[in-house]
C-alpha cells in the first residue's frame, strides 16, 4: 500500500541510533508536531548508510531521502559521521547525473537533546520536497 | 508608582477618555472578558515580536531613561500586552514618551525588540486616534508636515507650526536670541526638486493605510 | 515464516491518534504475517504474557511489537520473546508513538504511517538471523575523572566496595569547587570542614590511586576493558620529595601570578600550594609566571627548598591505566565578567563574581575572611547581589537556570550580616528558586532574620560614582526604577560547562547538549548512565547541580559500576561486523576506515589475505559494511539485505 | 595617502541648526584626503516622527535616499547624523530581511531600492577606513587644557545587530580618535544614556533633566568639555544648557563640541573655521592655550627622561 496520495509524498529517513533517532524521540516526547510524510529507518551510525541505499530509495519510488547523524565530533563511534559526510557529499554531487534533483537528498546533524531542531529539520525538508513535487510522476511527464 | 499598580489592575475597565486613573479602583480584571486576544495578535503580527517571550525580569524598565516620566514602565507595558489590555496601553503616555533609544532592545535577555513593539503600539494608537501625549504628536506632525511640503525639514517652520498647533506659542522662544546671528537659522526652507516624489510617498502610504484599515 | 504483530494502544498515547484496529487489520494482510492483534499496554506483565502465549499458540517464529521507541523497551521485549523460546534477535520494534502518534495531527495519516512503519519492521524481521552474545572477562578497576565532591564520593564508594580506583584531577589538589566555598546552604556548615575528611580519605584509601595535576590524554577500548592514557603535567617540583613546607612560596619573587584557586581575587606566587588543606599538599610552579621560565634566571625556590625537590627540567609524563568502567565528574565552569558589559565587563574592581566573594568570605582566603572590597580594601557597608548574571539570558546563549545561585546568594547575604552587623544587603532576583529540603525556609531567613532586602527585578547597569558604585535596577513589583549606591557588588555569574567539556566528551564518545553539558541516557530513568556502556556521569558535568545532588549522583554512579562489576564476565553485543571470507578480496579498505582498529588481516590456509574482525573491539558502527566494495563485511542485524528490505518495503509499491 | 571618495548625506539639521557639524566634517575629511560627494536632491530621512506613522512609510522616506545613492553606482553612504544613520540602517536591514516588506516599500517609492547600500557613520569611517594612525599624522596643534568626555548618545550603536559598530554598552570609537589626536579623554559612565532625543521641543523639562544628568556625570568624570557625534545631543546639551540651569537650578558651563570640531582644531583650523563660535556655551577659554604639537612632544620626552629610573624599577617589580 502506498502513501496517502495527494496529501503525502514518500520521504525516507536514515537516522543514527544514538543522536538523531534519539532526537526524533525527544521531539515525540515533547509533542513537536511534524508533517507525516517521513518514514524512519534506524541505523547504528550515519556511517552505516551506504549511498547505494539512498540511490535505490530514490530510484524505486522515494521523492526525498533524509540522512541524519550525530553532530560532527559528537559521534558515538568517534568519527563515523565524518565518513558519512564524505560519502554523502560525493553522492549529492552524483545525483544530478542520475537525473535526480540533488535537493531531494539532504543530510544533517541532530543530537538526542535537540527535539525542536528535529521538528524543524523534518518540517523544512518535507516542505522542500513538496515544492519539488513527486519525483516519479514528474519523470513520466518528461518521457 | 502604585498609581501604576492601580492602573494595571484597573486597566481593564478604564475608558478611552482617561489619562491617569489616580481615582480608579483596584477592579479585578475579568480575564475571560477583558483579554483582547485580537489586539495581542495584531501587535504580534505588526511587530514580528512575541510578547510571550517576556518573563518580566524588568531589565527594560531598569534601563529606560524615561521610566520616570512614563505612566507605565516598559515592563508593565509588556505585561499589559501579555494580558491583552488594549485600552490601557493605547491610552498610556508611555508609548508616546518612548524615544526609541533602544536601551531595552539592546539589553533584553529574551531578545525581544521592545523598542520596535513600542513603535508599533504608537502606530496603532495614532491609527485609532488614541493620543495621550498631544504635544509629542503635534511635534511629530509639525515635523512631518514640514517634510511633506519641502522634502526636507525646515526647523524654524517646525517650531512655528508646533507652537501654533500646540498653543504653547512661546515654546523655546528663549532659544531664539541664542542662535540668531549664528548663521544657523534660515528663514526660508530649502526646497528640493523631488519634493513631489516625497509627497507621493506620503500620499501612497496614506492611501494604503486607508485601504488596510 | 510466521510473523506475529502486536500493536500497543499505550492507553491513549497511541490509540488516541492512531486507529489501532485498522492498523491490525492491515498488518494481517502483510506477507508473512500469521497473526496480528492490539493490546492496551503491551509492556505490562499481562501484555508480555500474552505475547509469550501467542508465540507458542500460533507457532510464531518472528515477532514485531508496534509501540513506543525501541530506545525505551527493545530490551524488555527481547527478553520476552527469548523467554518464549525464540532467539532475541527474531524481534523488531515499530516506533508508532514517538515518531507517529505523538507528532502527527491527522488520524488518518497517522494510521497509515503506523501501518507502513510496521510493514517496514515486518520486512526487516523476516531477514533477521539468530545471534548469540559471547562472554568476555572484565577488568574490575574504575577510572574517576574529576576530584570534586562528586568524583571523590564516587571514588570512595567504589573503593569501599572493593574496587581499585584511578582518580584523575586536573588541578594540583582534589576538592573542586566545594573546597573553595566558605559555608554551605542551608545548614551554614563550614564547607572545608565537611569536605576535608573526604579529601583525607581519598588520599589515604589504599585502593585509590590519585593522579593530581593530570589530564586524560586518550581513551581506548570498551566497557570492561578500557586503556587510558593520562598526562601527568609537569609541576617542576618532585612531589616524592616535596613536604609542602611552603618555604619556596615565601621566597618566590614573582608575586603577580594568577590565582586560579581564588579566581584572581588576589595575586599568587609563581610557585604555589592552592590552599592549606590541599590534598596532596605539594607545591606547583606556574611556568607562565615563573622567572626561571620567563627570563631563564632566578632559581630562588630551588635555593630555598630544604629537600631539593625543585626540578625546572621536569617534562609532562604519560602514564597508562587499564580500567573496566569510567565515572565522569568533571564539574562546571563560570562565565567571565566580560560577557556582561552592562555590569562593567570586569572593568570595575568592586564588581565581583559570587565565587570570588566566597573566597573573600573564606578564612583561608586572600583576605583571611575579612570582607574588604578589592579597590581600596575598605569594609563595604552596602552590598548588592545580582542573581541571574548571565543565566536565563538567551541573548548571550545561556537560556537555562544555573540552579544554585538563589541559594548561595541567600547564604552570602546571611554571612555578610554576620561579618558586618551594620551592613545592608540587597538582592536583585527574577524568581527565587529554592525547591530543596529546607531551602525556602533558608531564603526566608535571609530576609526575616538577617534583613536582606530582596528586590524583584533585574539590574540594567552598574557604573562608578566617586568611591561608590551605582546599581541601576528595577523593582517590578513597585513598577519603578531603583538605584543603590553600593560599596560592593556580587554577581551570581552563570554556570557553564567546563571549557574542555567538549573535547573530553569526544575522547569518551559520549554526547553533550547544546550548552556543553553531558547527556544522560534517560532524563528520568537513567540519570547517571550515558549511551556509551561503561561510562557514567556524576555531578555538574551533566548540568548545574548543588552539593547534595552531586554527592547523590557520585554514589549512584559508583553503585552502577559496582553492579556491572558484580559479574566476572560481560555479554558482548553480537551486533558486530562479520566477514564472509569467501567474498572478501583483502582490499584492506575496512581496516583503514574502522575507527576502533577492530579489523585485522588474517591469512587463510589457502594463503589468501582476508579481513578479520576482533569481536571484543568491534563497536558495531557498520562503517566497514558501507565501505566494503564487495559486501563481504556485514554488520550483523544491520546487513545490506536487512536495510534494503526496509527500503524496498517503503519504495517498491 | 590615496584619495578616498564617499557619498556624503548631510541631513536636514546639518544644513541649518548644526551647520558647524557639517563644516567640521567636510574640512576634517578633506584634510585626510577624502572627497565627499553629496547625493543629488536628497530628502529627509524621516527620523523618529516617521516611525510613529507606519514602518513602510518610515522605511520608504529613508530608502528614497538610499535608492538615489544606489543609482549613483555607489555601495556606501556616509552620514554624520545618527538619526539619519539609524533610519537608513533600519530600513535597509528590514528590507533585506523581509522580501514582502521590501515589496511594500518599493511599491510607494518613485525609484525602487535594491538593498545595495551600506550606511556608515563618519565616526566609523574615520576609525575603520582611515584609522587612528592616519588620523594622528595630520595633527599640528595641541590643546593642553581640553579634557573631554566622549558622549555617544543612544542610537549610534544600538541595537548592535542593526548598527553593527562598536560596543553598545561601552563604546570606544570616539575615545580612540580623541586619543589619536592627543586630547585628554576622561572615562565616562554615561556614554550611552539618552539625553532626551527629539523631545526637546515638546517635553523640554524632561529633556533638561535627562541632559543635566549627562552633564553632571561628565563633571564627576573630571571633564571640562563634552564631545558628541549627534547634533540632537549637541542641541539638548549646549543650546539648552541655559534652560537646564534654570529648570534644574544648576550652573553648568560646559562646552559641547562635535568630535570633528575637536579634530579640526588639532589639525590647525581656527575656531571660526570649525564653527566653534556657533555654539551657545563658549569653548574659547579651553582652546586659547593651543600650541604647536611639537611642544607637547618635547615636554613628554623630558618627563620620560625624568621618570626612567623609576619606571625601570616598577617594571622589575611587576615581572
């Protein structure tokens, strides 16, 4: 079954367990209201996110992908998020060559205590994706 | 000072006409009826500032050079705003006696641009014809009038205009001799070519205000 | 494969904004799902019973619980399924509370989101493999960072519990902030009198190994087996010889050294022992001010030291200690006056901070307990206390309350009256925060018995007028401005994280909040744990805290350590990287990226070089997995297949 | 020194009641090799009164002038008047921040303003673009009797996030410049207390009270003269000093000079050229002792000689 057509777009989020997933929990506990489009996949560390996952998601039906880890230097695994940043920077530059608007992919840092920040990240990214519109039906048009 | 306290509590029931309610009683404010939520939102919207951020530390009042002359110290204006006491605020002299010296804004620990809020309150008061400080307004008007006619302000003109309108015919007359003959006073205004353009600004914004209200 | 899905109402927390019945309905339709139901409180005992019975009854081999965050209850439910005979990793949790019911407003959208979140979990759980933890021995020594009251309490409790303790203190003596205080609220106990005995215990306890004037250089390892590198900073005094006689201090010609212990109330000598009760009572040379170091000639202290302990050649020394757990009690800092320009920003000598006043009040302080104002050493008659000097002030980035200022100001007002009966104290406050036991009574006493005048309002400016300082503030209750011509002004400067808090956190792999305070693993239920197992918090490094709270946390952290050390072995988390040697091409990429050096080369019988993961060292971040070009190294429980299964569950529709 | 060029906005009162400020600014900057170009047909910035009408209007009257400057192809406008400065900066700041606001303002403007102009005070230009060193080089005259208290007034650097210059609580720009031209500066606690601003006419008594506080603090600080950057302050403190004395029963007799006038004097201009005679409180008594700067330098050198042994000892002590 797919997302509620018209109301929602398909947004996939990879969150590191220690910071961002906790931040999202904090946001929940604080009842920080957010758009409902995002679906969260929990990973131990943003460094675990293989760019391949992002590409697969975007090619297979996602309209946007969000990766969020610990703040630089505050990584539970010392510098996992640096590896993540390097890789994902590369990926961002690569996406246009796959015919995907790079704005559909965003990576950021949210710590476990930053519930409010998480709310903003989700809200802003969701807005951005809605402004870009659905990725796949767009492609149909261009065909 | 407890005049102000009185004011705050009695504020809700004070009528437009009142200036300082020495004789007003400590009427309880019926917050359910007398909280003007629309006013709060209006100020929020026009100032882009959120009065709810104020936790009443009093830093603004402490630093304000004009507190002595205010009927409500700044922190109480903020409090009245939080309590939605439109009438009391717009009738207060404080909003006219604020010189926008920015001390409050600079020191507010909650990063509220208080001076800007005072500005907005003044604007609303002008718009809705509450003028607790006629002289200040009259001076402002004289200033603006001069600006409107010449494109630049013409100080002597302002002074004369003010004296006529305010009825203080001799205000600052004592200063006359002090400047006369110092080549400071032009008895004719400098008029700029583009004064029609300045006039346009006046006209257009006036029109806009009319439509918006 | 028979997956069972249990959807939790969590009272109204979930059921309020998610149509759980509909969710269960949809769950039953999902491929592989043999059973789905809803339950009022899944985490309750009957709730867990229900799961166990259903597993048996329905012959389930995989379980998904859709409820709160796995960070809350994953452990609980893993235990449950294990009790029912399943491997604990045949379980997944779908977070439909924190990430769904609590943050979405539209019930229909929430319900759909919950369904998809469960679908995701189902697809994951179907990919899960059974995992089995290994056991490893632990090193039952504990490192305590920080010799303040919290750290000392933790060290003593651990030592009394029979553990070997390594206590590392940055400055040349233990005691921390508490050793600087004159009296303590609300009992007005002499601070050093109650702290002194603890300090002595620390120095004499045969199980405590104290490294004073030392800092943490590097931390390697994991719970049970940490390797710590400690930098013993050069004191230029051989402490094995130094008797603390003080002859060197007497004779030192450099009289303008900064006195860290007294927060610069008065200058110190370049060679110094911070205070009479210092532990260890050994001298230290401050090279910044010592003439021997500045000018390369002097040597006075060396001349006068009766035991020849002075050694200008001394260098920093690195010692290593192996421990099994770490207690962080690194304390707090205070903002500098220059953050407060409207109060003179430190330009006026008679505007001082609360901790400086504490030293002036203190009998062992630079004024030997006589209250004098710094400018002219006159006895102040009018003293003004300003609370929230920097605290609760977003404009300088300190939005929080500093917790104990209200109380110590009340104490200082009381002490001032005791010292100078004909003095008058004024206290500017925004709110009086005195929630502790006997605290509010204490602030009342300051006003009722000691006549301190409390003024509800903030001070906007302080400026000199002749010999006096004018304090310009507001009394918001009167609605007026007030002015006080004061002799001395004490600012309750805001409490901050220590300036090296962040770097230490990075060495420890623990997280800190936007203010630099360390983040506990749960604000209510795991207040002294961190998210890094084996690292615990005590005292103000976690947030501004007064003495009783710091001491309780010290003991709590010690108890936590004792409880993990009550076993001889720990279970390692099996969620670590594994190498498929048939696929590995030995490119060594993973070895380069592993932050923990947990991967080594290994030669197989056929001579091929492949990667090998050292189980106990691997922390399970999975960076290697996303680095490996041929997917040979896989983080268990988060393998490419498992994660892609989740992606596909969402995207391939 | 290379020729600098600036668009210079005098403002209404510098054409009339504060003409001496304008004179001194022009002379001082010229002697520092700065060329001033007056924008063509500029109009009033609106100042405080405009802000009591509405913000779009207030921004518009200010922005009209910025637009003129923009059209001249310049990206900086300098003014001596803090009221104009603040009006410009506020309009620019908000128009830059809020697209919607910018649209509204431009809607009532004859020429749209595209936020390409930064407004600077003459003070800032002297301190940052020219610098105390260059400023000091031009000094020819010493004013031994002058002890100034620099009074900045309220808005020249408040609020900091808009004015973006100097310290809002303890500004030092004028102190530095006065120091650079060799004038004795007294540390003065009321640098930024408001003098009564534009209320002079309507609320004379109030203004007199506020101004008298400033004068009192200046006396306490040991100053015999106030230096100011704002013609409104100058008016309230100098022109109204008589009023102050009568309302407050005081007997102030403290000259209030524009900092540019003091600089001009040290550059060797006559009091007439600097328009000192246009003030109400006579400053001649403080100026007449003026002498070539060389004399001071000689004096200092002798002093230093006398001090030397002592100085050495002191230095020994503290190290």
